[in-house]
C-alpha cells in the first residue's frame, strides 16, 4: 500500500504542561464526508463536495476504493473534490483497503443497483468492538439481495432491489447509512425502524435529497425512503466535525486553557455542552463557533454513552482524560462499543488512576452480564507524566495527545497513523494553540 495513505512509522513528540490558548478552525466531518463520497456512486453525473478533509487517510482510502470501482476525480485539492462515476468497471476493491477502512461495505448498495453484483472484502478498522456487518447484510437481504459468504469476502447479487420494512436491533449508524443509500434507488418504499439519527446521517440525507432522493425522517427513529428512478448531479458542503470539536474542547479545559473552535455547531453538541458545564468548566456560543475555557476546579461526574442525541461514544476517550483532572471519582459507562476502553492501560502508565469493570455503572445495557469491561472508574485529580505510548485507535489517539499536553516532560506517541486517519493537520492546529509537537 502506498505510504501517502498510511505511514505506520510516524510518531509525535509532545512537550506538555502548558495551557492551550488561541483559535482554530475544525475540518469537515470525516464520518460524514466518507459516506457522501460513497453516495456519489449512485449517479453517473458529477458530485461536488466542499469542506472535505481531503488530506486525512480515511478520505484517501475512500477515494481509492471508489476509484477501483470506476469513479474519476476531476478535483481533489484543499477542501474540495469533484467525482463522477459514469460506469462501474469493477464489482470489488482491494482487500488491503478494506482491512484499514470499514467504509467499503457501503459500496454494496450502489454496486448492486448499477451492476447487479458486489464483492465486498471482509472489513477491518479500529479494534473497539466486534462491529459485525450482519445488520448490513440482513438489511440488504431484506431488500432483495442474495449473500454468499466466502473466506475473505462476501458475494452479493440482485436482479433488482425492492423496498421493505427493516427494524434494526440497535440504531447502528453504518447500517442506517447503508439502507438509506441502497433504498434511494430501490423500487418502492423502505421504512427503517430504530434508525440512527446522528448529524452525519442527516448530512447524507441532505446530499441525497439534492441528488433527487425522497427521504422522510419521522418520529421515534423512523426513516422512510421512497425509491426514485435516477439520481443526478449535486453540490454539498460537509458538516463540521463535532468529534474534533469535542476533542479540542477537552484539551483546552484539561490544560486550564481558553480555546475558540471555529465552525463548531451548537446544535450538534448539546449533550456535550451540558456535560462541560456540569463538570464546572464553561463555554460561550459565538457567531462563528464555540469558545471553551477553564474557570476553576473541575467536578467529578457520571456519564453514559449512547446513540444520538445522547453522549456519543467518540466523545468518551477525550472526556476520560479531562475527568482525570476533576477533583473526585467519576464514572463512565460505555454502551455502544464493548471494547472502547482498550486505551486505558497506556493512560495509567502516564499516571492516571482508572479502573475498569464489566458492571454497568448506570442503566443496564446490552453488555450487562458479559465479560466486557465497558465501565470505568476515574480517580482524580491525578497529575500526568511523560511516557512512550502506543495509539490503538483514532479517538484514543487524540486522547493520548491530550494526555501528552497535560504531562510534564516529553511524551513519544507511536501509531499516529490512526490519528492521521481521523484528524486533519492535527499537529499544525495544536502548534497554533501553543503546543510543542513535532513529527519524528
């Protein structure tokens, strides 16, 4: 694989113990942009996307995936891309791309709709939980596809796809996106019950509407898609990355700093903002973003992750670092991914006092009674010290940078290709806020 996608040897050297101050602009949401790029496969006309974090590896991998299928990019610079797939030339992509990016399963719908066949490599991605794709496959089968499992891939076939009623066992973001994309050109009406309703999904719906789709978001997590005959060219601006905004907010407050995050959207962060105020920090909603700042001793709190509009699971790792600086014992109950706390060991090596338990420290969740350590007890306030640490996944990666910012001395962070996969120009943004960080 080309090194312009993933450089597994790169490291960050961070000199910490300094408050963050200043202003930075967050990038477009990679969790939205990658799905919008996949959705472009539904039409043979050009699609223009702006505010795209084109330099991060996840977007580069998504580009390679759809190029393998026949897409052509006439522009892919700065924060803009123009892509067109006049014809589908192949029904599959390199398995190596699928192993570092789970986005490929979303190509199944467009491939079935335009070619009648799709060969999907078994996916990889961050090791934060099992994340099986059975929700995706079961939905595609209900829509009329046949699925045959092979050792390293799934082979799907369909002469036509027909709308149906689908009830998801859990409001899976990926499965909801897959159904929406596929049902947009299926025959008749598709109703998704217990659908995910994250802002990134609403962004996907808005692009598809611009392309000609008919999609209705009803109450009680119900989304209804009425299939159309054809989708057309469209232009769309990707929403700002609320995950990046929250990560910088936690870094600012934990370091006793004051940071304005331009383009952060109030509507996407309501639950997070409530949490910030409950722990004793503060924020100010501005015309062009949100300012986050430390104003005194932080209070312990109990948090439970949930699907939107709850406290999102990707906010959990940076919040964990922030809670190490609160005065008292906090608890964090993870209800979305069973192995999300795989990053705790390295934090304890830096001086954090975090204990994991397989008990539900909050409302009993679907992991209750299992052996998954999905709750954390965080003892604060604990000073952090420098160490040599290894990043296990994207969101934990930024959290390690937050920990390195707080720590006295120099921290060497390995595995930063995970961070580069999800955050655009992160070292440049941190330097703008006064952090001494460099790639080595």
